[in-house]
C-alpha cells in the first residue's frame, strides 16, 4: 500500500494546522491487531515527531520576530537534520551546537564522512562543535550565554526538540479516528513524543513507550510533562543502548520492510516494532487488543548507520 501526502511546501504553509497522517493495517497476530500511523510520510526530512516538535516552536519564533534558530544534537541527530531543513524552508537562519569538538578540527573530512552533518551544512546551518563536557551544559555554555545576550534574534530549541511547545505539537499526532485503539505505542528518546501522546490519549487507552536508551531515567522525564497515569515504559528493547544494533535487529528491519513495504530506522522505530512483536508473541497483550504504533520517522540516519555497518563488515539495512 502506498500513500502520497500533499503537505504544503511553501514557507507560509509548511506547518499545516490540520495535518493528519494515514493509518496502515499490518495484520492480526495471536488475536492482536496491529496498525501503523504513518507519520514518516509527512516529509522526507522533517518527518514524524520532528515535524510535530518543531511546528509550534518555529511558528512562535516567526510570530515573535526571531530570525535565527539555535539547537543541539549529536553527529547523526535527526533533530539537527530536521531543524536545518525546516529553517531552510521557512527562510530562517539555523545554528547547530554539535557534540564532539574533534569533529570540527577537519570540517571537510567530517562532512565527507557524515551524511547528517553534510545535509545540515548544505541547508546553511552553522555548525558549532563543542566538547562533550561543554555540551552537557547546553545553554549554560559560557560562549552561548554571551551569544544570547549580544544577539536577541536567536530562538533556542532544546536537544531533541522536547519542550512544552513540542509536546503541544505531539498531541496532534492522534485524531478522532484513533479513538478506537486500545494501546498507543511510540519509541522514546527524550520522552516528549510519548508525553504528547499521553496528553492526547483517551481514558480507555494505554500509551506504551519503547525506550531507545539504556536505563529507566525516561520515566521521570515523561512524568515531568504529564499528570496522567495511563502509560508505561518498556526498557528491554534498546539492544545495548542508544544507536546500538546487532544482526538480529538488522534482520528484523529488513524482513519488516520486505513484508510490509515500510522503512524502519535502527535507532527508534526498528527497536519499537521488534519489541511490539516480542510482546505479542509472549502474550503480553490480551486477545482482541487493537494497537496503534506511531512511526516517528527519523529515516535520514540510516545512511550513516549503513556506512558504519559496512566498515565493520556487517549486514546493512535494505532501503526501499
């Protein structure tokens, strides 16, 4: 099944206020129905939760007269790529604070080997590389404090894009057509998307987040953004931690793509869908449960992951 979304591409209408992504039926397994919400089809780069998180932040920046967007991310960040593209479309300048000072020592070498940073650079994002120690300070980096004081045209968005406005945007993922589902599943990195889904969910629904990171600290992060209790976090499907993969996960992603013609990424959605099928097989969900799994996009990172896999002589991710 192929979907074509006609999302406006002009600078004035890119963030469509009434945009709704289609649902795609996957199948029924052990009496459990699985449907995918195709948020990945919103846009090739500003896709899924990145579109939702950036929407109200960039609309606010424009409304209040800011002309530069500053944000944070790692070397293969979906958020960095999406922000650079969205700002390019909207005619805003962008600045990316990138973790890893060594990456800036030979910029041309970095750009030649890193498709994410090269994409952002081609979209005119100014890349500022900082040490990992400074990166942990975020807006508290001394040089950034000075920059914010001297340049009042800068609007700052946090790492991963998660703030109150981002969560507002993520509440728009679910629409009235999704009310009949019992369980809403989403991958989780900073927790903002899951928080938005919780806020938008109905009392009879349970929101299940699949952490892409090792540990259970996201529990507290999500709790900061919602007072509702109809949710839980799965922390057993991270495959060793953020951006960690193995041949079993790659096999699953390729098999899923072959069966359903849906591309998954190895950082977030691949791990979530692997976890969903594992839970279905184990009887975690009761029969007749209807699951809506949100495809949060993030496919731009596959190219970088495949380069790394090739260098290690490992199987790569097949692309549609």
